[in-house]
C-alpha cells in the first residue's frame, strides 16, 4: 500500500484523483472512482441550481460511502454561473473536499474554511501555486503542459513544473497532466507529489457515461493526436485532433481573428451533445490530454485503480532493488 499526505488528509485508499471534468464528472462515475479507492469530483457546472447539485451529491452518496468531492471551476461566462448557490449546496450537503480551478477561490475560502471544507486548487504555474497557498488553499494540483483543457500560457512540462512547485510550497501536491498509469504515479512521487490526477484515463473506463466512440478514439489515439486552440487569445486549450479543432487552429493562424470568428465551432454545448453524448467524433471540440498515448484499454474503475497501484508498487520496488544492488557493489 502506498500512503501519502494526500491519502491521510482525505481518508482515501490510494493517492489517485479524478478531478472535475465537464460532461464527464457525474455521480455514477465519481462513485465508481470512490468505491475503487480513489478520489473523484462531481462537476458542479452540470447543475443549474443548488437544488440540482444537492440531488447529484445525494445520488453519489447513495452509491458510495467513500470520500468524494465537488469541482468548482471559476471562470468568466456570458451566462451568470451560480457559484454562491454551488457553495451553499456543498456546505449544506456535508461535502468536505472541493477542487477549484481557474481564478483563485478567495471569495469562497472563508465559508469553506468555517465549515471544515478542504480546498484543492488547480494551478498551471509555480507563482500561482504560491499565491493559492498564501490565500489558504490546502492542496495544490499542478497542471503540466501535457494536460487536457487549459494548460496555461507558460508551456512548462510536468517533469520541470512539479519539482519546482514542490520546492516552492509546503502543502501536499497532486501531479496533473500526462498521468495515466503506475509508472506515472511512481515518477510523480519521486518528483515531490503526494498523488496524481487523471482525467483522460478515467474517461476511458466502463462506468464513464460518454459515448463508446469517444472511449475507443482515446484508445486508438497517440500522444500526438491533440491540438492547441485559442493560443492567439491567450486562453490555450488542449483538445482532441478532429475536423473541428483543425479548422479552429487554421482560422487562428490569422492573429486578427477573435473569439467571435470561432465561437460557433468551440461551443462547449456542441462538444458535449454531438461528441460526448452522441458519439460524432467530428461534431465539436472535446478535451483530451497527451496521456491518451498511454491508454490501451477500457477497464472498470476498480480494475484501473488496482492495475495502476500494482504497477506503481512494482516500479518502486524494482528501483529500490536496483539502488540497493548498486550500493552493495561499491
């Protein structure tokens, strides 16, 4: 068994995390992740109100007695997002773990702290990690350039970003971006993490509600099958390579183009309905990480967690034997 500050803090069996994912993080998958011994997060944005989020949390509780959390991604939106209602639902439902992303959760921290809620904040840079800890966040989830979704604008891979962050903060760190198997976990622990966050890997599981076409595409794809969109807008997104993302990339080679020139193509609703729900792989934009190059099957969550932990332990034991043998030979 691999125990870390993360497993001790949250009472979970393994240092594996499935962070919040729009169109993916529903109660059924989160419960399956929790029952497998990992930590999953319901995506609050799926709910239109506090009452809907209450219901989703209750559904998850009915399916598991293990710890789980709720993700709040704090971002600007054309349509108002009921963040205060989400926070109220989280606290009233007794959820004790929240994952935040986007801007710093400074306006939410006082209420969370007063009600014993631990906050994991996702960051894409050392400087933002330091700031989040100063504001009172309990854990940093550091996103390397390999990640799905928004990798930030610094283009720093996790092999540098993770140890640099570990040098700068004293709270537990979760390694995010490019994580998909036991080797990933062993490497992350060696670089200073207390656990790993996997999004793309948990998409390709039996319990995930996305269309089978998407899961099969993840398995078939390589680490090269992603596209970076919105770079010219300084809002970079790593998404799956398909007809739509290639079109967006081509349009944005012209620096005079704005979000209005691609809004109809990058609509999140279009991706969730056409791709994730209906399985039309060229029907819209959908996020996926470079870690898809390490994904070769579609197991249950229990099988996945078990296989990852077994491989991580084997890697750590093998390396310990190598070091011992080298020391004995000197």
